[in-house]
C-alpha cells in the first residue's frame, strides 16, 4: 500500500484565515492537500512520523493587495516630499492608462494575491478590470474635483457612469474613490458618501497621509494650498478640522469605507474610525518614500480597527507585491497583526470572504513570507 508523506509546515506565525494567528503553529500537508492545522506540538502528536519543515516568517491564505493604482504602473518612481508627488504624477500623465493597468495587473497576478482593490482614473481601465480581471476585487472610480461650484455637475456624471458599470459587475465590483479631503469639495464629498451608502457601494478615500494635508485642512497653509489653487481656482476656506474629523463631519466614515494611509491620526480619530466601523489600509513603503511617517499600527489594534495592507502605485513604491509591505514592518509590530492585515483585514476591507486553510484545502493555497 502506498502512503503519502506528511509534512508539518511551520513558521513564526501560522494563520488559517479564521481565529487568531498562531505563534508556534503548523499546517499538516499530505501530498497536495492540507490535512490538519493547529499548534505545532499538537500536530506532532497527531502525525508522529511527519517531518517538520520550516517555511519562513509566516504561513497564510492568499494575501490581499487592498490599495493599488494599476494605471500608474509605467510611471517612474518618485521619492521625496509628499507635496511633490501629485505634480510628479501629472508631469507623467501620458504614461497613465490602459497599457499601464494591464502591466500592473500582470504584476499583481505574479505576486500571488487572492484579491485586490484598485483606484481607477480612466473609463477604459474600469471596463478592462470589469471584463477581464481573473481576480476578485473592487475597482474604485476616482473623483478629483476641488471646486465646489461644479459639485452637482460632477456628481451627476459620476452617478451615470457608476450605474452603467454596475451592470457589468462580476468578479470585480464597482466602488467610489473621492481622492482626498483636500482634492474633493465638501458638497461633493457629502453627496458621494450619501450615494455610496444608499446604494451599498464600497468607498475608498486617501486621508491622514501627510503633515501637509493636516496643515492645509486646519489652517489652509503649506504646499497643498498651491496644489489646490492650481486645480480649483477658487478660494479655500479650511474647515479647521483634521482629516478624519472632517470626513466624519461630512458623513464619509462608515463600515463600507476604507481609509487609505491613516498615518497622521491621533487617538480620538482612531476611536472615531473604530466606532464607525471604517477600515484602514496601510501602505508603509509608499509612506516611507514620501517622507510622511509611519502609521500607528499598535494604536489601531488597541481600538479594534480593521487594518489591511496595500502597495499604493509604482509611482511611489518599488513593486506591487503586498507581502513586501508586511516584511517592511516585520520586527516593528506584533507579527500576528501583520499577517491578519495581509489576509483577513484585506478581504474584510473589500467585503469578500476570507479563504480558509482547512482539511482538504489545496496546499497551493498556503502562502509564505
């Protein structure tokens, strides 16, 4: 009789997609399938003849890249002060589009993710993702409109596009992405949030990313004032609120909202995010390259905020492999938090079920770090 060899795959952290990530855990693999999971010592007793095979820092289900800009995949990478990033993207705008998005999606697939979230600027990219993406995820249509006088007009156009795109949803859902508190006017932010909540649309917004953003919203000061004048051509009346408080006042926060970056936040703002059920997507390598600081992961964990990880774009990060985001934080935070953010946090931010590594699961679903 032929017996399949059993191996106990182990790592610093083992996560099967449910429960708490385990320290000193393992996954029992026989042939091409998982046959058990749990504490390493328990599995040694169940499978006394099995070989223990170390697999690195972590074992987990397919990860999620919860924040990308695929259509920026042909942009040169920018590193420097945050205030120079938007002008950098604009300066290379001819590289933005469908060709870049195709290249970015290929890179995502090669990285082994199980799902993704993308910010979509061009209509043709939205059509491409809805019709051709083999991965599940959310394509968030980006809205950039700081002039309040055109809020009604812009909202009408956005709503018409979204309604047409939703008829083509399959693996990929349609969402809305008001770019940031400083680049979308208050009346338009409020309208987009109300529309998203009424229609059950996922919402994603960049916020709390930089000290420059905080200064601009509080006092109308700093380099973002020039960026705003360039695109709005209307006077800016600062709300006198920090980004998260401002979004809360406009009704943008909620369980269907994912806030990207969340670096510049205080404890009261973190409590607001927790109380409203808002998810937070961290992009640590982009934040480092744009010199904006590090997100308070421990503070988010203390208040129970669901955290995910994303790479941001090739314009601000070296690659689109979200596992490298977790590696960049390894040793700086509880590794169990990082592995959960890499997997379940991402799926929950996108409103998708988390794959589970249980008896009978294909061993190919077990990813490592």
